[in-house]
C-alpha cells in the first residue's frame, strides 16, 4: 500500500502515464526502461528533445560512497576543466534518457552535469512498468540520508574530474525537486532549481523531514518552478513554503517561486503528454539565469 505522500505523487503522474510498457531490460542510461517507455507513449516521438553529444564527453561513470559504487551519467564539454557543476536529480523513473538528455543540455551550456542513480541500492526502476509498484517497492525505501551522501560523493567525483566544486548547483524534477530543496538545506551548493517537487509530507524513517521543515535553514537559494494545475502539489502548500522562507535564513529569503498557470505536474518532461513547451522553455531560461545570478556559472 502507498502512504498518502506517495499516493499524491502517483496521482500527479497520472496525466503522463499513457501508452504501453516498453522494454524492461536495464538500460537506464542507454535505452528506455519500462517505466519510462510506459510514461512516454506516443508523445515521445513528437515532443522529446534530442540533444547531440558531439563536442561533449558523455557516458556512465561511478564513484564510491560508503563502500557502494554509485552509477551515474555525466555530460561535460570535452577537453575542459574548472567547469561549474550541476547535479541533475531524477524523477521517480530513475536516470533514463530524458534525464541524460537534460544533463547534455547543461553540458552544452558549459556545465559538468552529473545525474546519479539514487535508487541503485534499492532496485532498478527500468524493470517496473507500474508507477504504483515502483513507488511502493523502490522509491519509498530510499532514505534521504543515503541520497544526501550520494550527492556529496557526486560533488567529490566532479572536483577530481574537471569540475569546480566551489561553483556547484542542483536541480531536480518531481521526486528530484523535493531532493533539491533538501540538499540546498545541507549540501555544499550555491543554488538550486526545484521543478515541481513535493513540499510537505508525513515523517517516515526514510523521509524524516520535508522541504517545509527545512526551508528556514536553507544554505543556498532555491528557485521553485511549479504548475498551478498540478494535482499532487496544491498551491496552498506553495504558500506555506513561501511563509516559512520569508522568515528564514538569507538563502531562504532569497528563494523564489514561479507558478505557471494551467501547467500540470511534469510540464518539463518533454517525453510525456504532460509537457508544456512554454513553461518548460521559460523555466529552463530561468534556471540558467538563476545559477548565473548566484555565482555558479
């Protein structure tokens, strides 16, 4: 059974969950997993962005955290060092082609982008064709503390492989949007951009705190990009978050929200019917500008 928080996430994903399940073999970084293909349906061929890799260094890497090798996808301008770093945090479907493409987009903007597979210890999302089952069997078992440590490890890897960890940022989508807020409260980043990440929730062993609980102590300002038609994230939770931020740390007070009228959950996900080109393109421009304004780029 899903708890209330996971059920809300599941309900928010429904508008994009069309089409038949595709391949189920594990290829999170190279081909489509079942969950990704199921969500994509026929929309993928029409709207999915294809960012070329020419001039970039791309592919799978791994780094060790507490004795475990965390797999990740990285993309960076070829032959360059001292690059600003951006951590790209997955949706609930894991690191699939859309997330890899997003990393390549950042690389083309001059970043070393790293997308860690943050469920790697708990399971492979590519083997799931049902969102509810993925939520219950994998996502709900991923501890926030584990994720925070894996993100620290990604920055350490970046610092040793052409990145400037002193100019680091984080961005994430859906599940990763929530993680973006959490990491901005404790991680060594200069800015974050959270795309429709859940802000409130019940405390569990794996998720003891939620963004609203940590908002007042942010160490890095966050730009929240949300949709007014998101059925899983009511606007009153955005208002609650704003109120906490307004009375928090300097980074909390500097944080901002943009709420797009009529935009649903996952409006940036160009491989799904939830995609909205206008908000997606505007949000992308704002994200790059936000990083630059906060000393990342």
